[in-house]
């Protein structure tokens, strides 16, 4: 029973800590942090928008789709 309690405690610790991390980060061309809305505003002003491809990465595919 004690081993099960320890496993559950470890599981809960990992689950609660994992939720603090963002799924993605957006940076300007100069390397400064930006947010998704900043990126959309810049993309609307651009003639061409290029996304680097990360194969089999669902977050990258979601960003490319939107």
C-alpha cells in the first residue's frame, strides 16, 4: 500500500508541474519573446510567412494550420 501511495504522489507531482509549461514559444526575428497575437499581426502585414517544419510534432502542425 505504501508503494502505491509513493507512486501516486510522484505521478501527481509530475502532472501538476507539467501543466505550467507552454506548448510553444514565439520569438521575434531579433530573438525577443513575443506572443501568438504579435505573430499573427506581423503575419498579416507580410507578403510571405515561412514556418520551419518539425515532423511528427502536433503543436507545430497546429500552428501551421491556424
